[in-house]
């Protein structure tokens, strides 16, 4: 327990930890304030006016379609005018009232049910970036300054020391993420209450938000663990930052090579897409090369549905390899 | 006396693309309880590798080590609480204060944080305890390192170059501190290049070169083993220096004529024989001084690192390396 206490103190004594956490809170607060300021709750009068405008536009579109049908029917077959219309005048598009959503004509208003998932994703990505940096500097600076060597003189149990550091960091990161996430959800619930719409918020919707939040927490913890492990492998914070640049270069290379080699769905090899799919549950990738697959002269792309389970397994393998390598290196490499 | 530290046949080879290098080549060392033991060797001889291996920072390729009667590195966690150590240059996270640095170590080692002010006072950093370590001079960092080693009230204190960066006053304070700690029953293993200090402080020494022990024992024994028995003789002015040398050579002594009126005499049974032989021929002395070897002479002789005029010695050049190809194989 004494090592856990020491590592907790060390984590929060580090200025970068405080600076990054405060920075994240400020960015989130600024975003919430911007959302609050740029939205407003629609009054019954505004709703009535919007419905009226939607109806007016529908009627206008229906009238225009009627005129076009009359012109079509009046056009002599084979004439230049008839060429502007389909052979069968009944095929001319006729608008439906449902296609004119009155919400388009309302002032900007925050729809909790439809817009909050993007807020969860934003929160998770911001926290993941901070977690990566905090994790990397927490252990990277220790190695670089020689403080890790000092600690090992006191606790000559390498895996226990690195494991405790990682555990303490992830524990506090999980706590901070859950706490901030709850505050984030509460803030947007209030924004929707006062500057938006809370309609359709069934328990199922809240459950769906909760599950997305849990996946977001997983993303944050994985980013923190990978940043920590990379910096420990390289014994310097710079290793984790360099790995990010390296990953970008490798990803571009893989994407280009996959395209050249005719591999289908090269996007599936892009790690950022895994994060997206992990959060949003699925993404349909399309192959527009249309190798002989056509219908009526048009292209029917082949599709590949990437699910959050696939993204999760891929990410878990990467996480296990990186953290495992860091632990192995800690166990066998000399501390010079 | 009971040994608190025993090393036998310790081996460590560093491998790289340029080949293998034997940093430790069957090294042996014993440190008895309650002693201040000096650990000497030229740069790159394997001192720091030995200490790092002993403290679990480097994995040995062979050999046997015990600390406080327990085999290490297997049982190192059991004895680590009783071994205080600083290895090479002091290294700390620069943005923490000295107080925070030590209190974090105290927490990690399960030591009462209340001891932090005590050790900071002991090494003279009490008034600078709340300043960030990055603002410290090398000497102050060295003091902090010693404080961190003393924090656990160790039974065995291992100090690698503790006087690095210290001012003359600091070196003297460090010497006094070592003596006090030894007097309190603590065993101190002291690695240093300041040989005069070692000679003053230490009860015993081990000298290492090219990863091997080349001599060990009490300081007096080591010096005695390498005592040449030479005596410096200064004759009265206007004495026939050559005649005096001849008389002594006839008696079996080796005589070197130094500056005017001065001889260096070896292989005599004692100073009394010199005075008697010369007085019999009415040659009188005004000075007769035994030339005692000091640790520096012994060190330079044994390690083969005596400077030679016009030759720039490389770090891997020493007596053992030259004869045994200990490096760069």
C-alpha cells in the first residue's frame, strides 16, 4: 500500500498532470458554454410558425410538381419539350408532407437524444488525448530523470513497481473520467432542458448513452495505458510522442499500399477508424471499384460492416502487445 | 567479523554490434560488518557495474552475491530496506523539491516521513529543502543523494563517488559523516577516486581493474604489501656523496643518487644500519626519512595507470587489460 500511496502522490504532484486535467476541463467547459450560447429553446409560437412554414413549403413544392405534370401531359410526343420529361408523366416526383420537417425552420436548438452521442465521442477523444500524454510523461520523466532508478533501489521489484505505477495511473484516470463524464452528461441534460429538447429520452436511450460512455471509458484507459507503456519501453516521454508520428506515417503507408495492391476496404486498417467504430458501434465500408457488379448501369458497391467488437479485439491485441512488451523490457533490461 | 557483502566470480558481459565487452570478469569482494570499505578502480574498471549488479539494476551473467547474509538478486527485496545506496551521479526528478523527493521515497519504502527533515539537516540541506532539485548545484544534489540513502537508517550504506561536486568543506563534512556512521555501527562501502580520502576514512579496500580484483585487505596491509622499504637519506653539506653511496652498496643496499646530498636507499635491514655504516666512516646525516607508499602510489602501480610523459592513456588501457585482453573481445 505504501507504494500505491507514493505513486498517487507522485502522479498528482506532477505539474503536467494538473495542467492537462485543468486544460481538459476548460476546453469541455468552453464547448458546453458555446453550445449553451448558440442554442435556444423553441417557444410554442416558434414551433407553430415553423410548422406553418414547413406546410407552406410543402404546398409550394406540391403545386410546382402539379404544374410539371400538366406540362408533361401537354407536351407532344417526340417534341423538344417532351424530351425534358420522363416517358411516363406519373413518374414525376411528387413531394410528401413528411419530407418537410418543421425542425428545419426552428432556431438552433439542442436535441439531447440525437446530438449527445457526438458529445460523448468528443469527451472520450479529448480525455484519451490527455490520458496518452499524462501516462507517457508520468513514467517517461521518471525514467529520463533517473528517479525510476532511485525508486528501484528502494523497491527492487521491477514488475511490481511498473505495474503499481500503471495501476495507480489507470485507477485515477478511470475515476477522473467517470466523474468528469457524469458532469458532462449532467451539463448537457441541463443545456437540453433550458436550450433544447429532451423529447424521446426513454430509459433505453439513456442505457445506450451509458454503454457508449463505457466504451469511451475503455478508449481513454487504453490510450493512457499505451502512452504509458510506449514511454516506459523507450524510457523517455519522447518515445510515446514519436510513436504517434510514426503511427501516422505507417497508417498512410498501409492505406496507400493496400490501395495499390487491390486490397478491399483499406480504411479497415486505419487505427483511428477503429476508435470511431468502437464508439459508434458500426461503420459500413464500401468498395466502389464495382468489378462487374452493376445494376441498371449503376454501381452497387460491395460493403463490409465493421463492428465495435471487431474494433475492440483489434485494439485489445495492440494494447496487450504494447503493454506486454513494456513489462517484458522492464523485467529483463538493465537499468543503466 | 561477519561479512555483510560477499561477491565471488561475478561476471557481466555487454554485447553490442561492435562485439562483446567483459565489464566484470570473475570479480570477488568481501566487506566485513562495521567497516568503512573503499572500492577503488580506474574509470571503466567495473566499479559502477559491480554496484549496480549488487543492487539489482543490472543482471549478472554469472557469479554469486550476498548482501546482509541473503543471496541477491533473488532475496534483494528482503534486504533492500536495510541497504542505502547512491549509484554514480545523483539523479532526481528536477521539478520536485528535495523534501517532496525524499518523502515520496519514504512512502515507497514504508519509512516514516518524519525522518525527512532529520536527514536533510544531516547533509546540510535543511534550509533549501523546499527548493526544486533542478535549482541545485551538483554538490547539493550529491548531498540529497546521500540523504536519500540515509533515509532508511541502513545497516549497509553503499556510496558511489559521494564526494563528486562537493566543495572542500563538503568533502570534509562527508568524511566526518562517514566516520560518525561507521562509529554508530553502520557498514559503509565507499567508491571514490579521491584516494587520500579513502586512505583517511577506510579500514579496508578492494581495488578492481578490468573487471577483476587485483588486491584487497586492510589499508595498512595493502600499503605494507607494496611498501618498498626505501629510505631517503640527506647528507651533511660537503660530504662525499659518491663515497657514501659506495659504502652502502658494499653492504648490499640499492642506492640511487638523487639531488645533491640526497640518496634513496633500498634493501637495507633498517635505518639504523644506514646510520651505523656511514658513521663508522665519519659520514653524518642530517635527514633520514622512510619513504612510505601511499594509496595513490599503490593504485597507480597495481592498475597500471601511472601517467607516462608524452603518452595519452586511453580509458581501457591498464595493467590487466594489456595482458589479458579483457576489453573489446
